[in-house]
């Protein structure tokens, strides 16, 4: 979103700040599934992690980008994952989750939202992810236009208390923070916001 230019005679911009949470989870592929697609990579935040067991899904199963897309959908109230992603993935063969994120980013821009911060929490027993955080953060910065300093990434095993912490797959929660000029209200929102 382009910055709002305010001349010296106008009032300061009154911002409306909002946040939304997104979640997604995928299980790891089974041995049988892996035998059928031996070149399928594990993709997190648009980064391929070589040598790691991939996640199952119709798309690239990028659970980080899916959680981020869901969080943006929570902000705009326009769902991407579901019918829109299915049309892109199943009908058009577009399996790169960055395409779904781009759809969510377009919805935010169309409504006048400016993304200001991301916080992403990943739960998994494996792989160990801290070594990948710099690459993941850089790619999320490229995809969203945010400075890497406004993209928080954490990972935990959750003490093995859930199936994700026990190694069945990966779960991600994402918090997005955004703002828009309050005098215009997000497009499609009631004027009483």
C-alpha cells in the first residue's frame, strides 16, 4: 500500500489498527505417499528444506504460508483457502502457496489495509527450524513487503503434548497486524467501525 501523503493543511491521519489470527496444520506424508512422489520437498515459508520429510496436501502444503493466508483472510473476511485456492490448485494446477498468499495480499490492498507486523509460531518435533529462520524471514519479507525486523518466527515442540510435538506433522499459528486510514474505513466494512 502506498503511504498516505498529508499536506500541511490537512488533519493528521487517524489510523484503524486491527489484528487477526490464522492457523493451519498438515501431516507428514506416509512412506507410501513418499514412494509415489519421491521428489516432493518440505516447503515452509516458501523455502525448500532439503532432506526433510515433506507434508501432505494438494498444494505444496506450505503450512506457514497457509496460516499467514488464513490470518489475512481473518482480517479481510475474504477466504482464500477453500474454494478460491481449490480453483487455483485443482482446476489450474497452481500448487505454489505463494500464489494463495498473493491473493490474500491483493484483498488486503483492495480494502485499504497496510500490513505492519507478522508473528508466526510453529509447532513440530522435527525438523529443527532455527537454522532456517533467516531464509524464511527473508522470503516472507520478499512476499509481503515487510522489513525482516517486522517478521517474528518461533518454533517449539510443545513438550510433545500434541501430535505435532510428537512428530505427526506441523502446526502453525500466525498473527497479522495491519492498519488503514480510519476516515476511509476498510472497503466493505460498515462506516461505524
